[in-house]
C-alpha cells in the first residue's frame, strides 16, 4: 500500500475547508433600506431581496413572468376560484408545520392587516379556506388574471403563524436561511445563516449571506475593491461599470417616457396632429440619451414596450433618431416653431431635461416647471401641462392601457378618446389573455403609430456581480431583482 506523507494529508485537511469557506459566504451591497421583516407590511419591490432568503411564497416567477412552483406544487384556476396543492412535510424555521391552515392564516392576515399595496393586490379574493392539510382554496370576488403573479411577491410570502406578532424584528419563514439576530442591525447590516430545518438543503450552495445597506457609491466601491460579491447599482452610478471586469444584469423593471397628455390638442392645438407628436419621437437620440442618464443600467426603448413583453408586435413602428424626418413631419403639419410647457419633479429633472434637450434641433422649445415630489402626481394629471416625464412600472401591458390610454383611464388627463383602441380593448377584455393577445398587439401598434408617448428607456437598476458569482437570474419586472438564495460562488 502506498503511504501518503502526513504533511500532505495535513495540508489537504487545512486547504479544503478554507476554500469551501471562501465560497460559503455571499457579500452583498444594497441601497434599499429595510425597516423591518414583515413581508405583508411592505410597499417597495426593491426590498424583496432582503426577504427572499427567509420567506418562501406560494409560487415563484421566472424572468419572463411564467409561474413556477413554490410552496404550492400545483394549482387549478377558474374564474370563481383558485385551488392550490401544497408541499407536504414543510416546517417553518421555528418548527411550526406549514400546511393549508397556516397558508390561509397568512393570506387572511395580508388581506386585512397588510400594507395598502398588499391589501389592494389581494382585493379580488373574497375568502380563503383550508380544504385539507395540503389543499388551499381562494374564492374570488372577481376574476384577476394577475393574482398568481402577485402571490409570488410579498402577498404570497408565508410567515410562521406563531411569529405574526414578532415578525418585524424576528422573522420566521420556510426559506433556506434564518436571520442572524445577533449580527443583524436592521436597516444597516443583515446577516443570514442556513436554516437547519430547510426541506432541500442540497439545493443551496451558500452557508451565509451578508447584506450591507449603504449608498450606491459605497456599494460600487466595495464591489470594485473586492469587498462585495454582488452590488445593486442605480442607473445614475452604473456608467462606472462600463469598462470594469464585472457582470452586469439589467432588471428591465421600469419604463421611462414622455407622456403626451394633450394628444387631442386641448392646451397646445398642434399636438392634436400626429405628425407633430411623431416628430418629437424622431428628434431623440435614444442610444446617447440612455447612456447619459443610466449608464449600463438602462436600455434605449424605441417602442412603448420592449420586445419580450406580452402585447408586443413584431411589425410595430420604431422611432429611430432622424432629425431630418422630424423636421419634415413638422413641415407637413405647418409648424415651423413651437413652445411647449412641461412638468416634472426634481427626481427626474436631469432625465427630463436631457430628453427635451434634443428638441431645439427641430425648432421645438420645451419649458419645464419643477414641482415638489409630494405634489408631482396631482400636478401632472391636473390638466395644466401637455407633457410630462413619467416612470411606469406596469404589471402588464393590458394594465398600462387601462391606466394611461383608454378614455376613462385615471392617467388620461384630458380624457382623450381613440375610438379604434376603445373598440379593440372592449373586445380584448372579454377574452382570456392568451386569446386576447392579437388584439392587444393591435393596440400596441396603434399607440406607437399614433405617437401617444415618447418612449425613452427601460430599466432603472443594475445588479453587478463578480465574474465568479454563478446562478444569477433576474426576476420578473415588478417582482424584485434576483434570488440571492440561488447564487453560488466559484472563486
């Protein structure tokens, strides 16, 4: 038998654990402050990343928005009810069994005690019942094609019923990690250790996650200095990552656009002419604009929705940068020069003015008023301005149309009516989403063709990771950013 030298054995025993430890702790920089760990009390999707290690939801979403199993393995959907089949033999980290009764208690708590947004998302549910230990039934007050998507976020996250009163500071879920209460300073530093009761320990590569909450600049500096493995980076700072050896993932969560509110010419008669509205679109160099305001965190958008969204049509018109074409359209409308008032908040001042800075090249002057953030929504939609810079986070293209385009839409300030779109939407809203998509595609084409918006960019935040970080998958638009629990390190 060949003998292995003692010193070699010792070196192997020492080096293997050190290497394993090097890949066992994920270090994250984030700039969304979390003031507590009650998922049902939350309002901002940006904080989901702090909740995901601890809490499982009934379902998950992939990057395209498809529903995947979570604590529910299967579901049957009718207009009247949704019936879930739940995982068996799952326990919360405090040892409390997870079953249909616990799930029903969570949903009823979220429906009655959750934040305003959480309660609103669950409003279509009339009642919740535990049919048996593994069968959960939601009785619907009204049909909602997006309820499953919502149950992948805060409303569908499951808390141990024994921790309802203490979850803000001492969270208890069924996820693969537990909050390290001794090391955590809520809102500043969050430490997560493995949940020894987790049902599938082999699926998790990490032993510990550390999330340090600070400014975006702090996160970038720590990432570039090797102190973070992952950092969440705002659009304004992401240009610093353009020539750096990190991998950047765009979340494509937010649409930024100029909303042509006065599309019937109530305040500015010239805006009733499609040629004038389209001239504004062709005047903007979106490639240059996107990088100037968002670095690598945003992408230029030349149609009202990107090509991977429901309702996108392949032959939709796009607005390429073409000053000559813009001038020709204005000439066709008999417009040589035009002054248009607009409004925005200090938050979007730089972005808005950068977009409007292209307009003098075609003889258009845009004068922008700034209003305080608390007043901006009421001012934008108060009927005094024909243009406004907007950020939009639609759950779905169909909701965007109902909120911004239809005659009775809450954000259609002047009640502008497009009879073609009204007729198509009336028909589409009577059909299941899969059957209705051709109608929504026609609506998409008309919105672009008739230039009701000036689309600019998509994306508001980037996730930057060191090259050795594996299994990074961006989450669906309004459902947070990435799943920290799934990451692995391969230094």
